[in-house]
């Protein structure tokens, strides 16, 4: 919806009762804002609500190497982060989803519409394939740095990284082209990825000195993983892919009917080789017959997650290679009830349920309070 010249936008709501409406608004020169309007179940929403936008800042600067030369092609990501004690259901919050840009030949960059009222929760990452990651966490923590960012004269010095090079071979010792190679742990900040060329060779930069894990994957082969010591010598690494093991299965509902378009994903924690880390990626969706296959798996049991809208998902499903598995997804359980205060008045409090957590608290003596505490069981909390 686009507001008219008076700032008004008409939004149609569904006919059924509405408990909450979330409005995200943005405009040039302002920072996007998220407003949450909650309504009693017995009363219709008001006919008019007001959404306020806050001014947005433009931050900028230059990325240089240690010799003071501009770094071209550095990726600058400005993002909003959360702390553990923040209220994620506040009536008003920033809707800044982050922005990303690249430095030009002069090393300069700038990003606009940054929320001026949330600078303590704004971070900036600087990344380049040939340099070690650099970052700023909470731009308001350093007054001098914040002033430089506002004036677009902030300087970030990036340290050149070390390189890892090598070759990927198949089980018979032949080079494998277009193999995916990763240096570092999956999803870690300093992880770097590359692809082998026609001769099976790769070269990945931006690494810190010290021990790391290098992983290679290619369709039709089992992954190869090894630990390497990263130093200025750049000693070549040889990764020999294994014969692939096949993981497969079918997903059905409770009536044994196949479910199509179910997400199937490899979970991020399972033992692999002596490194004892998870560094493989696999995700797919079931076909119309409910089946799925991964033909490039390791020679060990791994765990998968399954999910489909309208069904309760499953995680931690252990599957052995070469042993097709049947996974049954059921409709989610619905828990309903009424929460009363100490005087037995019907307050119609919202009730939520989630798996793997148990609510610890009480609603006694007129204090409507509770706290969540994580568990590893199958308890449900409300």
C-alpha cells in the first residue's frame, strides 16, 4: 500500500476477528518502522491507527589495506542485531532488515536509511575474498567512529589473508572439476568457499594463520575433509573424494499417503571423520511420490530434518546410508484454553505452544508472569 499526499493508506482486514496487525512502513529519507497493534478478541480493530517514521541516517567511509591503499570489491553489510534481553514483541521497533553494498575502485561505500534510534544495535561487517573479515559491533559504542561514519570518512583497515590451495581428486585419483571447496567451518564468520577449475585445482584466500578444516564436495561422490595448518608457505592440499553413499526415503502423512514438496535438510551436527565437525550441506524437497534421495553422502549415520506447512516438523531423524527411511509427518496438535486471573475473571490472555521448551512460572496473586527455560525433551509449554 502506498500512502497518499496526506500520509494515509487504506488497508483491508479479513472479516474474521483479528488479534494483531503488524504494519511495516518505510519512506525515502526515513528508517523503516514496524508497529504492532493488538486488539481484544471481542472488539473490532479501530478504524484509524497512526504509524510514526523516524529519521534515517546515511553511514559511509572507505576500506583500505594495511598499506593505506583502497580495497575495491569489499562487501560491506550493515545489519541490525538482537541482544538476549530485548523485547521482540514491542509495540514499535525498527524494521531495518540490513543493507549490503560493495566498495568501488576508490574503496568508498555508503548505506542509507539506517535507524538513528537503534545505533546501539547496528553492526557492520567488511568482507573480501583476499582479506580477513573485519567488523564493527554496535556503531554507537565508539563516539569517534560513529562521528566518522556519519560524515562518511570512517576508515576500515583490512589485513591481507593467507591462501589455501590444492587439488580435488576422485577415488581413482583423477581431477574433479567444479567441486565445491570450503575452508573453515560451515556458517562460521571466517568460512571461505571456492570451486575447482577444469584441472581440479582451487585457491582460497582471506584465511587467518592456524589450523582449519578444508572440505570438498561434488555430486556423485562422498565428501573429503582434512585439517590443514594455514601459514605463509601455502603448502598444496590434496583432497580425495570417496565413493558416494546413498541416503533416501519417503515422507507420508498419518494415513500413509505420500507428501510432496516436503523440505528435507541435513542437520548441522553429526560426527564426520576425525574432525568431529559438521561441514556438509544438503537440502532438497520430496517429489510428487513423497520420495527424496541424496547420492553424495558420507559413510556414516547422519541426521535430517523434515518440514511442510500444515504439518508438525521432525528433526534429529537418524538415517543410515543405503537404508531407505520412512518418515511420517502428522498434523500439529492444537492446545486451547482460558487463562484466569486470581479473581477468576476471563482475561483472554494469548497462549502459545512450542516444542523443546517448558514454561516455568505462575499466574498467581495477580502477577501475570512467566519465563521460558530450554529443555532437550519433548515437553510442550503454554
